C-alpha cells in the first residue's frame, strides 16, 4: 500500500496518462459495439418471448436462461479458445464485441419482455380489432408506450456492460483493466499498483456514475408521475 502515497508512482502514472485514456476509449468502444449487438438480440428475443409462436418463445427463454446463468468470463474464454482451436481467425476485439453482445442481449431481452407485458392486454385487443397485424401493433402502438418503461433499466444495462468489459482482460484485450494490468506489470512502469488501479477505478466511476444517476432520477420521475395519475382520476370521480 505504500505505493499509494509514493510521489514517484503517481508521477509515473501521470507520465503515462495517455495509456489509461486509450484504455478507457477502447473500453467505451467495446461497450458501444457490444450494446448495439445486445440491443439487436434483446429486442428480437423480447418480441419472440411475447409472441404467439410457442417455438420462438421457448427459444427466447432458453437463450435468456443460458446466458444469464453462466459467467460472462467463461463465455468469453469459451468463444475465444473454441474459435481459435477450430481454426477460425478472429481478433480479440471482435471476440469482446460478440461476447458482450450475446451476454447482455439476454438481459436486454428481459427488459423488453417486461416492458411489453406491462402494457394492458386491451391495447393488443383494440389493435387487433382495428385490423393491425402483430408487427404494426408492436411498431405503432406497443413499443412507443414501453419506451418510458424500459429506458431506465436499459441505462442500467449500459452501466453493467461498461463494467463487464473488464472481463476481456482475460483474453488479452486492450480495455481499461487490461491496460492497467499491463502497466503495473510492465518492465519500466511496474510497481505503481495503488495509483494505477485507483486511476482505473476513478475512470470507470466517472463514466458509470452519471449514467446510474440518470437512470435513478428517470425511474423516480416515472413513479411520481404514475402516482399522480390515480390521484387525478380519484379527484375527477369525486367531483363527478
């Protein structure tokens, strides 16, 4: 712990500050691409899970259960080494994108499923009575209403995804954790453990904390708004 108070260690970290910023940029890049993949998978599975085709519902359930109940780090290692031994040439960065997308796609799917199922069944019946097909019902009626419901937990998934990029260090990724580890074990920079890991933690905090605050405030506002609506309805009934 003495390195935490070492001026020399902090000076070394400051000298190589660009290295940490580059690691952060790589982390954010992995998070953005992984999120795009997760969103595509999640919305597709969410629609399957709430559809009328039993086979698709079973597939969506199996996917969610498998990826939610196995560690991300195990999935990363399996995907990387399984592809490597099978002769498929794939970069570490690509493995990171795919792993994050597949894993968080299961969680996004649950968020989408819960959002769709929160809409009263009467909305579906009314759309069907008006001649809307399933796709149009989702596109024009259901999904627009679920946006305010699913966005707060979706932001929480973004935070979780950013933190989970730390698992990519196990396969030699260039994310912030891998960069920090390489820094503290480097021949010319080794030894500055305390300052290096503190800087890495602060950088993660600076990205994740504002997103968590936004999600929390958004969720509280939605709850307050929903609590006000019944009160207004009761007031109208009382005056009627």
